[in-house]
């Protein structure tokens, strides 16, 4: 879709010119928001015997324990290896600890799984991070750590989560807005601006502590060199073995506090020197009152500029800091405000070019914040599996069980890259299908970075020697939906539209690796070689009647409708890429033919294996050892995913590939059963096109009848994960002496089947909706405006597939935008978020959305999923008027 739109002239702006220059000189990319919002509780930092990462390094330990593989902080900014890190700490005089990082519940503590319990918003950003802005809301009263844990632990699965807003701490504006902003005067000249505003009715006093610290690289092996920070006049000198000499200056003569970024072994383990300068030294000095906890010599590997701010009601104050190369000329703050003003203007010009067709200012605001979230969620992902499994020479040896720990069969992984994360707190690690979708959104503003992200996971440092792509940190060996080839094709198209130049070298590199990955799927996930696939939960946690990532017992196998459809889609994407490459190099024609044939074989097996003609739906099927087949006739997204497997080929292209065309005709003539089942090749559509799909008109209409029925899948806010018919009468399936059930659950999960806070049993998820929209547009490309479907089902009104796709896009965009009543569905009944002027225009992008109300549910900053709204807004900017509302 996007490739057919006019390309916005973003490369004609100052920021766009930096992106072009970065292709040969990456200097402008070397500093960015590369700290995670949560390093504690991640698999990388887990050195336990049992693999319980949340318990091994909990939030309570985070302030005192040096991290092995990364860093975290509020509004963090650092270089690509986090040699030096800037971040913010705060203390309101009442909190039991210094606020240095964001707090949330672990998977076991939350009644619906892990959950961040802070209020923060990503406001703005440019792709080269010349300007980055975020907002943190800090209550005046003591932060309720214990109350949040206790109340959520008390609540059950049927109860709502207890959120920070439910505590009443933000009522009457009794909090401070803390905006953290960075601007670059030069690639390694970093300006940090902190603006603190008292929103409350009474004066408040606040300690604001911008921090500079070195990631700990010295505690893990003997002889490692230690960086050094030391007060130097009014500022701080910074020496690092891997960096040029730097200097930090702070406006306003703050008090400088120094300590070491070392573990406080005395506090955590009862060993070591209790007077040592440690990571929590500034907290111990300021909050706990330990005068000797900071270094009187004013030196260390961690420092903070302590400012005490007294703020009257509504009053704001600004703090300014500058981190740049030592010896840089000029007073540090002489041009500070001018640089920020220039970078703001450049960011505005960049987004004005991108949003030139978006007339609605609220749409433009939502899109810009979605993209800001994507840019703020770029993190250093450092994880060397061999070192992690073996332990470090300067540390105690790991328990014997670590030899067989999580991911122990992925010893080749050696990650040390800036990667787009789904969420910088809740999911501060990559996931392969998340990354595929994120790359598509990032390609809107930074196609080179997007292409690099897709190439990253197919590199030998990530892909398994057997050609499997790593799924995600908690289980590299799990299977995510194989979306990489689709994402590569779409990013290629977006890049070509933006730049005017097709990057065939990128496409070749991806294609060659994807062939190997496709073969892995065929060999590993097709148990009987029948072109019917398994694959496990495939990203759809909690969607089934049992955990699909585990054996179902008795030696029986589960043939999955979605796995089979994903593979059909995979084959079509590889075919499409091969055709594009064959137009430049005829040697790719054979590969185009191979994947065409493989698609038809999968399509034939799909029709016989997981399609139910009587119901007009696709179902998972249990294949018993005795040869019996038991379809699980529950209507979920699993049965809609076959819509994704669609491609339209133009005669103009295939006419230039006589070898490919001859192979198609030969195959179809010799396998008329396949041709009649799935192909419209001999019935050209509009514009002399041919259709390849799992669905002929009958099957497509049968699925759309369910999908567009408000009593089933269609909600006001998009397509639900499970049919609503199971709201009052849950689905029941007898299995092994038990009755397994599945009910429609529109919001938080009432099942711990898979764990976590994920629920696919009814809510609206943007990624699967986006893929449905894309697929409907492809079908429309073939069928044209005369192919019309009743929508909504039962309304008596008929629409083209393009009109239906456009309407679904508008429903999804409307989740985050203001409706006629001025309210955003994402915020539900929250009066503060709907009405307060300091809340209502700061949009959060949730993991998923209530299937009935559109309220945001799950992770509150998962721009990695819901950032797709930025692309939908772009595609809807000039769309037709809404014609499908009842």
C-alpha cells in the first residue's frame, strides 16, 4: 500500500540529509537513547541455577548490583556500547529510595503478569537522535512500592489491575512533570535539558540529579581497565579506555556526588567492605543519610549533579547540562538554547515533510508520538551466550545447572548491537516477529536502519547454524511467525518509494538467508512431510484451549491452521522477492518457480487438512496416533490467518520472465487439481493480474462473513482475537477425560495458560489487524471494485474489499485519537487521562486493546506492536470517508 503513495520529501530536510550522510559516516548515530528502561529481571542478567530471572535480580537489587550486559535509567542516553551513560534520578524527600529507574511488577507479582507502574510518555524524536524528548510524571507523595505489590498480589484473575493512578497520588495535580530532552550540537556533543513543572496546588521541593556513569566493564575479568570520572573545576572529566576524553558541565553550580558503579556486596550478600563506594552510594548518601557513602575525593565511575528545586504551584525550572569532548572551545551554555531551538525546528520540518497529507492535527500528534516511541525503544542488546553460560573469570563460578540453562543450545549468539525493542521496560529484548513489524514502521523515517534490523537477525551471530531465527530472549528456540521475508519485501518497497532507488543488494542478502530458514521450517515443523505445519504458540499466547508450545499428549500431534497459513504466506513472499530479483537477474527465475510450486502444495494440503467446509472456517486439527482427525472447532484468529497468504502478479512482470511463466503453466496443466483449488491464474483479474491465494471467492466470503460480524470478530475498534459468541457460551472440548474450555475475554486474561500479561482470547491486536488490512488490499488489487461483501455482516450494505480495509484502518486509528466526544478509547473511563490538559494529549500505545471498549490493556508502552498506527495514519491520510458505520 505505502509504495503506491506519494513519497514525502523527508530527505530534503536537515534531518533527512543527516540520514543520507549516515550511509557512509555513522557518526550521527553513535549516541542515542540506547539504555533500556529495565535491565533488572532480564535473562541476560540471570545467573541463577533455576532460570527465574525476575527473582535472581529483582528491582530491590537493581540499585545496588552492577549489571553485566547493559544499563538502565530514566530517560537514558549513551553511546552505542554504553561506555558512558546519561540518565536522571529524582527524590521528593519522601520516597524510601532514590528514583533512578522505573518500577513495575514481576510476572508473579501482577495479577495479570508483569506490568510497569509508572507514568511516562515518549514525546518526540528524530532518527539520528539529534532531538529526543520524553516526559516522566513524579508524584509529590512517597511512591507506593509496597502497596502496588500487595494490592495486585491480593487481586485475582477476574479483578482489574491496580494501577498507579488508582492510588490517588496524581489527584489535584500533586505531581511534577519532568521533561527530559537531549539535543546534539555535533555527533558527540550532547546537550541535556531537564524541565521540572509543579502541577500541584502547593509548593514542593525536589532533588533533581542528572547522572553520568560508566557501564561496568571491569568487574568480570582480571586486568580490565576502569574508566574514571573526576571533578574538574565546575565540571567533571571523563576518561575511558575505549573513548576519547570527555567532559560534563552543569549549569547552576550543583553539588557533585561521586561513587563507583560497583555491586554493594555487603548490602546484598553480607560480604565485602560496608564502607566501599558502590552503585547505590548516591542513594545511601541522599536518602539514607550515610555521609560516607560518596567519595570525598570527588572521583569514581558514577556521578550526579545534585540540584534542589523549590517550586511554587505551576512553577517550572530548567536545568542544563552538556557532555562533549574535552577541550571543546566556547562556554558550554552560550549556544545551548540556540542549539535546542535549531534542533526543534529541524524536527518540525522533518515531520512536516512526512505528514504533508495529514490535515488533522490530532492524527499528526498521535503519529509523531508513535514514532517517538519507536525511536526511544532502540536499545543496546549485548549478550554473548558462551560467556553467559560459562560465567566470568573474576566472578564466582556459576552453578553446574547453567551448562544446560535456557538457550544453552544457542551458544553461537554473540549480540552487541543497537536493536529496536518491542518495549524498553516490559520487553527490553528483541523478538523476531516483533522486529519484522517494527522495521516496517521505522522504514517510514529511517529505511537504512530498518533494513539493517532485518539483516541483523539473519546474520551468523544470531541465526542458528541450522537456519532457525532466534524467537526472543526467554526462548531463542521457540518459533515466532515467519514474517521476516514479508517484512523485507515491504521495507524494500517503502525504501524504493522514499528514495526512488530499489536496493536489490539488500533484497538478495535477505533472500539467500530466507531460503535456508524456509527449509528449516519445512524440515522441522512439518512432522509428516504433508505440507501441514506445527510450530507451537507462534506468538499467540493464550489463544487456544491448551498451551500449543507443549506436546498435547498420547503421542498425538496438533496440525495448526495458522502455522500452515504462515508458511503459505512465507512461500508467496519468497516467490515475490525472487520475481523482483529475476527481473534484474534471470538466474532467480528458478527460485520464483520453486516457491510458486511450494505454495500450491501447501494450499492443497490446507484445503484438505484444516479447512472445514461445513463451518466455512479454518481450524487446528488433532492428528491421533490411530490416524483419526479431530478438528478443534473454535473460531479464533487461528482461522483468519489464512487470509494473509495472498499475492497478485501482473502480466507485465511475468511476461518478462518466460522461464517462470512456462514453469507455472506446465505445473498447472499437469496438476489441474491444484489449479482448480487455489489458483485464478487462468482467469486474469483487473489490469491483467493473476491471483495466488489460499482462498477462492467462496472461502474468502465465508471467512469475511465471520470476520465482519459484530456478534463475532468485528468490534468498533478492529478485529477481535476470538469470536464474541463465546462470551455467554464458552467453547468446550473434551480431551483426555477433561473438558477444556475457551471463553471470550475482551481484556485482561483470566487464564494463566501461557503466563505473562498476554491475552489473545478476545482483545484487538494491531499487528494481526494490520496484516488483515494489507491482505484485503491485495485481494482488491485482483478483484477490483465489483467484488463486494456485506459489511458489517447483517447490515444489508455491500462494500469493496478496499473500502472494508480502509474502514478497519480507521477503527484502529480511532483507538488513539479523539472521537467526536473528545475522548480517546485507549483511556477508557479514566477521567484524568481523558480530561486533564496535562494528560489527555499524551498518548500511550498499548500491547492490545479491549475487544468491547477499546481500552488499552497489557504493556502500556509497546510501541513495537501498536506503533503500526503510525503507518495506518499515513495510509489513511487521504482515504475516502467512513461509509461502514451502522
